[in-house]
C-alpha cells in the first residue's frame, strides 16, 4: 500500500484542492479501500459552495458519499470482508450504541443533527470517496457477492438506487401490488420506478410533469410502468393518477425534489386505497396539509423515511446478482478523478436514469 495518495479536499467553501495526503492504516473497526468509481450527487456544486444548509465535516475533508471499491486492508475487528473483496461503500453511518436514537451522519457530506455525539462521529469519519483511497467504517462496507465480474461503471448504479430502495422497502410493496412513484422523472424517482419493477410490482404509476421522460421509463422497463402526467391542478391530477392506477394503488413513494408545492403529493395520497401507505423521501419546502377526517376515514398511513436499513445495500446487490435488476439501464457518464470539477458540472445537468461518476 502506497504511503500517500491523491484526494480532493474542501479546505473552505469554494476552496477545493487536489491534495497529496497520507494513506491511513485501518482502525480496528475500519477498512481501507481503493476507489474504483464514486458517485457525484447532482447538487455537489452547491455543497462545495456552501449554498445548501448542511453540517459539513471539519475542514479540510474529502467530499463524496457512495462508491464501488476494492479492499486493501482491514482492521483487526473486521470479519465480514477481506483484502481483495469488491465492496459497496454507503455513507449512512449510525452510532453503535444501545440507544433508541443513535447519532447518524452521511460520511463525506453532512451530519443530520448537531449533537456532541454526532459531531464526534463526523470528526472521526469525515472523509468521503473522491480520492484514490478511502478509509471507511466497516459497518458501512458491503461485499458485492456474485458481482465481481461486473465493471465498476455498471455497479456504481447501486449508488443511484440505494436511497429509493430504502423508501420502497418502507412502503411494504408486495409482488403484484400497485405503487405510485411521485417525482418519477427525477434522479431518484426514475431509480424507484426501475426498482419497483424489479421487486415485482404489478403496476408502477410514474407520476410527474415531463411526459417524454415518463414515456422513456415505460420504454425502458415495460408495460407495467404507467405514466401519469400531472400539472399541479389537484382535482385533475387526482383523476389522472387514479385512472393510471386502475383505482387500486396500494402504496406510494414521494421522491419529489425541492418542490414548492405538495399538491401532487396529496393527490397521490388521495389516490390510495383504504389502508394505503405514503412514504415521504422528497424535499418539498411547503407543508403537507393532512385532513384528519380523510386520514381516519381511509385508514391511511403517512411515513417519513431517511435513507435505508443497514442490510439494504446487500439486499440491493442481491437483486442485481440474481438478474432481476439490470444495472445497465442506468446511463453512466464517467470522468477521471483529476477531472472532478468537470464531473460536478456534468452532474448538475443529470436527468432521469443519468448517473455521473469519477474513476481512477
């Protein structure tokens, strides 16, 4: 293992440098990996400039969240991966403490709360994946069993899908069920459509405003995908969504990003059958105004979901290994690590099934 490696580090907002840094030895609960492909978030430019209200790690730090990597070395307490293993890196780290609300962070991005415990966790695991080598907590390293023959530029599609996968699992979607995906033409929404088909949904209603983008999802994933083009007119949208679902929607997943209105979210809720569940993972700025009378009369559930269960990356990888999930449907554009700035610019333009990644 080389004594040093190259890494992009943020020293201050808008002060990003391609540094030569010391390669760490693994902590007892850590894993040192060689990065093969790292996903670039669509809003990474805003993170680097400080225009999103995130609690960033102590600077300087290496940004970047998800990656495909190869294990170089493991700490003494690590038993589930070994040197040479192909792995998926997840940024969602929870404190390993007997607490009903353990601290949690997204490595290389933000702390979700600013408690002393969360700040300490972030200070220890501050560095992300935009580097040649990363030191990662073993709890967030998942072996990619049965996928060693796939290129990293295909496997990085798992990074696009893991967040909506967590939402779909929380919906309780069952084989043959009918699901509504709100924000289906977006970055995570398009991934949710792809996953819902792979997970056996009988009908996937793709709700969004961009007809061409929704039609392209139907072309990519088949006739179980039903586009529902909405306009923001609540009454009309409800009729459109109900028609697309055949009046039989069991569950809904909202992945609408940065929305100024929750009208379409409410239309999806009202299109559910009695006893239906709506899972919220979007980022609307407006409040969701629920009616007590409607909620009680219909036995609806509205659930918030942050990220995914600890076992989700392995379960998602198993879907791909089984052939039920074709990661080649994701359109990956790659840039060399040294061209990271260009990758950030490209990521801001992503639509639908696009994914931007950096590679060595």
